[in-house]
C-alpha cells in the first residue's frame, strides 16, 4: 500500500466516525427538545387542573354557605 491509499482510508474513517457522532448528537438533541415540549405541555395541564380545582372549591363554598 502506498501513502495516498493509507491517507485516503484514514480520511474516510475520520469522516465516517464524524458522521456517526453528528447523527447521534442530532438524535439526542431532537429527543431533548421533544422532552422539553412534553414537560411544557404537562406543566400547562397541571396549572389548568389546579385552576379548575380552585374554581370548583369556590363554587362549592358559595353553594354550601351557612
């Protein structure tokens, strides 16, 4: 093997490893983004549920006033 073939193989290996690392980072970033969106949606649902509970408590107290 001459030096050009070895250099070409090393360059191809570096590019392949870099592509795999980039793909893994993109996938993990997308999953982190999806996780953040899910947490935001769940947070909004919890806040709405708490507001509904407070409204129900006030309505119940007004209805059962002595």
